[in-house]
């Protein structure tokens, strides 16, 4: 399956030129680049690329979502991630700064597209699609920036001059208003599907699904349910018969996929390193043996019902065989290994360079969002159908939930179902925070460094504050 491959990073930033210095006449700059339809396509491709970087798709959302939540931990030999998962993180943490930097790079490149592409003489439908992709990417980036940092600078125009860099933080409510506007703009001009050469680009369904997620985080239950229903009614997505088709290289970008960060190995910086970092340490599952930075905890393993096949799809445990190698519990400090993003060895897999995409949204997540929005809207009976659909996947086949469940009971069932269905996919921490459950759960698993009202957000990177004194710090850091 051919996936969209993002272009090499373009030199788009402007320069402050001394009058004695002249740029080469053939240099590519933001002023002379945006001339043709091909330029527009390359520019939007470049806007996708920072999603691949450390801090977002790679060494980012999954580790925040899993390790902070207590579903997994690193092996303990990277001080930056140990500090994050133990809530001793400070403003100098380079992993946190990577997330800030990567997401704002997406914002900058999307802003360039939104400002410069409208003036290009090109096919109107292609132009509209590219502008919609840029709106989607900007909205997506701000969604994660708010989740990680709270109030953040809202920047909607490209910044070139030093005077434009000294921005203050914008209240999260105002940032959310822009996120909603961006996703709404995106859904109007994005297609439902793409031909094979463009698989991986943002779709109308992705814009609507992330807009629904924003409404869910904002507790706008009716709006969330309505927007999810639009995606469901489009019939563009459905659950795969095999749960693990979502994590096999051969079945990426399948009918359950709503939006994935695309990777490709052996192309100089477009590969993913998660295979090697998630593989149990010294297991031999990968060319480098495996580093074991995603070790499922006993608390997480115990969250699966005894008859739930998703446990085996998510976790390596004693006796499991992977590509002819038997998993050794001694290769993990917890006795378990993370399975979903381990693709092992193969013809297209290098050393910390694999082509496995990272899934930001799949249809099962959307159905569970639907169940939650309906239940919180007082439509508990209606909420049973989407969650039962997830449980009825052909190779999962768990019993349907009882129709006698109360709203309170179903609320807890949905929380539990999200934990196991989406386990090790980076959602758990953000769910705990939005539900208001983080403090109690952290205490229950012995994470005593968690400080309620502080630890839900990361510190603003000190390096950013050093160059921009208008950036205030989050409380407690």
C-alpha cells in the first residue's frame, strides 16, 4: 500500500538581510517559493512532517499517555522520561520541549500555507483541499498543545520578525475557539477518501472526529454526539474484523483508521524508532535487541477481563512467541512487554528505523466517544449500541452489556472499556485528566509525586521563556 510521503523539510523561513549581503538568486525563501500548484503541495506536505518528530508521534503522545497514567513505564535509564512518568519533571526537560517545538513547527508551516497558497493560480478544488489540510493540522496541533500545556500562545500568522516572537500565552478557552474554527473550516473542503497515492492525508472524517473529541473534552455532550454521528453516517469507516489489523504493517491505513502519522523507513529521517524502543529489552525482537521503554504494569494487565482477547493483542507475556522468539519475562522489570508498535525484523525495517505508522484516531475510539457522549446526555440506553459494537468485533466477541446498567454504572464501564480497547495507544493519561480522575488514580497506584492542580499540565519549556520573557510559567513549576 502506497502511503503519502512527506517532502524533505523546505527552507521557508525568511531572513533579515544586511544591506551588504544578498541571497543567491536561486535560493528558496518564503517570498519566492509559493508560485505553483506543486509548490503548494510540497508546502502542505512539509506541514505534516513535524508530527513525526520526537515529542509527538515518536517519543511523545504514547509515552505521555501510557507512562504517566501508570499503564507502563520506561526501563528507567532515561532521566527525562523517568521524571515525566514520576511527576518530577521541570522546565528544562528536553522531551517536553521537543513536544512544544514540534507542534509549533506544524503551526508555523500550516500558517504559511494558509497565508501564501490563496494567491497561487491553480486548480480551485486542489487549493481548497490544501487550505483545509492546513486548517486541520493547525487545529490538531493546538489540540495537543492545550492538553499538554494549558494556556499557550495562539499564533495564526507566520512570524518572521523578532518583534513578532514576543507573544504571550492565550487563555485555553480562546485557543479552543480557534481549534473548533479550524476543524470546522477543514471539514468543509476535505474529501471523504483519497486515492492510494495520497493515503494518510487529513480527511473530512478526521476533521469531524477530532472536532467531536474537542467537544467531548469540553463536555459539550450533544455537540460531540452529533458530530460523531456525522462520521458514522458517512459509512467511510468501520471496525476491522481482526483487531490487530490496526497494528500490522501490511494493513495500515485500513477502514478503521481515521488519522495516522505516516512513517517510511530507509528514506533518511522519515522512519519510526518505536519498534526498537518498545520491544522488550534484549529480547532479540529487533535488530538492536529492544530497549524496553514501554513496559506494561501489573495494574494495567489486571484491568483486562480474563476472557478478553485484547490482552493478548496488547501485551507480551510469558510463553508468547514473536517471529520465532519466545518472550522472556526477565527482559522486563514488570514481566510484560508492549506489543502493538513492535513490528520486529523484516526487509523494510532498519535499526530504530521502521515504517510503522502511529495512530492518533481510529474508529473504535470514535465509537467509544459516541457511547460516552450519549450516556452523559442522559441517553444511556442508546449508548449501549456503539460500545457493544466495539466488544462484538469478530476476534474479540465479548458479551453485550446489560441493558439494566444505570448512567453511573455505564460511565465506569466506558472508562474501563477505553482503557483496554485503546491500551498502550497513548489515550489513558489524557482521559484521566479530562474525567477529573487523575489525582485519585495516581494515589491509588502509589504515584505520590502527583500534585493536583499542577501535574495535569507540563511546565512551559524554560528555553522558550529565556527567549520570550512574555511567556509565563504554569503554576507549581
